[in-house]
C-alpha cells in the first residue's frame, strides 16, 4: 500500500498536538520554595504548591527598566508561577520575584508597574519580611513604588486613584500607603528637576527650593565641630561638600541627602547599624539593615539561640551642618523612623547656586550624631541622648571618617 505524506494543515495540527502534549509536563514542574518570608502585592494568600512556567521576555525587560530607574542593585530570580499577582520571597539567602502572567495580561499599565515596583522595592532594600518589621518594610517598598511611578510618567492623581482601589494589605491603612508613595513620588520629582537640566548653571536650578532641615536641629545628638584647619583652603560651599562627600564615599556611606539650613546646608547619611561594644563599623550585610541582626555565630547553639532570643541593636546616622549661623538644639526629639525618612526627603545633590556660594572663616562644619538603641526586651528603638560611651568625635573616628575630614 502506498503511503502519502500528510497534508500541510494536518502536519500543523499534529505539531500543535505534540506541543500541547509537552507543555503540561513543563507546567507541572514543582517550584520548591519556602514562602514564609514574603510579600504579596495584594496582601492575599498563596497556594501551597507553586509551579514554574516559561519565562516571559517582556517581564524581564520591565524588571530591568525598574531596576535601572531605581538604581537598585539587588539580585533575585524572576519566576512565572501561579501567584495571585506579584510577590517578593526570601528563601534563606536567595531572593525571588514571582509573578502571574494571567495578572500581567489583564492588569492596566499602572497596576503592572506598581506591583512590580513595590515588590522589587522589597528586594532593593534587602527586606527580611519579619512580621515585626512589616509596617516599616511596606512603607519603604511603597516609597520605591512612588519613585518609579513618577519616573514612568504617571500623575499623582492616577497613582492615588490606583492605590485607593487596592485592599488594605497587611492591615496597613490606605492613607499610610499614600503618604509613603507620595514621599517617593516627590523625591523623584526633585531628582528629575535637577537631572533634567542640561547644564549645572541653568537658571532654573537656582529657582529650586532645597528642602529645609529641622531647625534648630532636633535634640539629643552628640556634637563635634570639625577643625577649621581642615577646610581653611576651600573657597565655596561646594568644595566643602565635596570634601565631606569623598570622606563618606571612601567608607561606604554612598547614600546621602541634602537639606538647607540658614546660610548653608546639611548633609544627612543613611542610618547604619554599628558594633555597640566599640563603635566600629559593621562590615557585613547587616550594616544597612534597620533592625537588629547578626551574621556571625559561635556554633549551632548560638545560632539557634538567636532565632528565639531578640538581639540588641545599635544604630546611628551623621548629619554634617555647614553654616555661618550659631545654633543650638530644639526641644523636639527625632524618632528612628523620622531620622530614616530624612534620606528620602532631601535632594540628591546641592543646587549649583548653593554650591557656588562663598565659604569663609566665619563658617563652621559641625557633625551631629543621632543614636538609637533597640533593646532585647521589646525591639522598640530608643533614642540615646546621647550615649555616654561614645562622643561625636569618637563616632567619626570609629567610622573611619576622621582621616578624610582632616583630624
């Protein structure tokens, strides 16, 4: 009997059948993942069994763009799976961004960007997803989301309408989420105003208003006036800022924020965790965490004890005030949350009009150190007022900043 080749349409049909037969095998690939430490954008639940599906190139591009816009450097695996929308997961030391392609295909552009940005924000900030830190970490992820949505061109009205449609995830009121998103949105606006100007001497730059630092500065700080000799040859406030910035960069203080003070400026560093026994810098991943954590353990028993026994934490941030005006301290204190928020409230650099202002011998450069201690009892941060163990000069020395600052 003579066998004739199948018609073209039949061959296509058979190919489709073959592909469909293969796909279930791939779709049933179990994703073995510990999902206890996670955030789901909608705040809902997650299936007990997750399955890995084929990667989507469009999502990879979206994630890469958000990472670039946000200046994020965290690494994580991107996995399409059967989640409700988008989720960030920490499994041991490994991070994952999980997404539902069904959600992506049905959601609006602002919903897609917002969900991805929020969850990427968790990874960008190296969050632990500890229930006791949920409120703080969600606020930081929302700030990141607001920053990205602004840079992507969404209006404040669009963002607020989008957020008000969302459920109150993790029992965080919508108003609190809106506040955090607005902070990120406003920071992006300030950054765009500066970075979009073609030249540093653009007259529009002079018209920007540098956010004001609380004045007089909040109380309960350790204070040290840097030696005049360290800045005697400098002519402008910009040159002073450059010297301080180089000293900070050399010791890992890469994130900072700028504010105005009378006839000058204030530079605020990121909150850091330091070694409470001697004031030295913590040269591990725990340095920039805003909660107590340890990386080194003396054996298995020490590690197991750390899981059930709260850790004491010591935190500080530096504020460098450059002004020719005398100042004291206000009666108000600052909370750890307020001090942490300073980083997102100021400019990312000095406007040229302020950087070009003259610096003379009647100016002083003063370092203020704000300290916070988190006790083992309740993990609630307490501001030190100031610590009797370390004065501001000692903090600067222990942080390794003294050589760069000339003392």
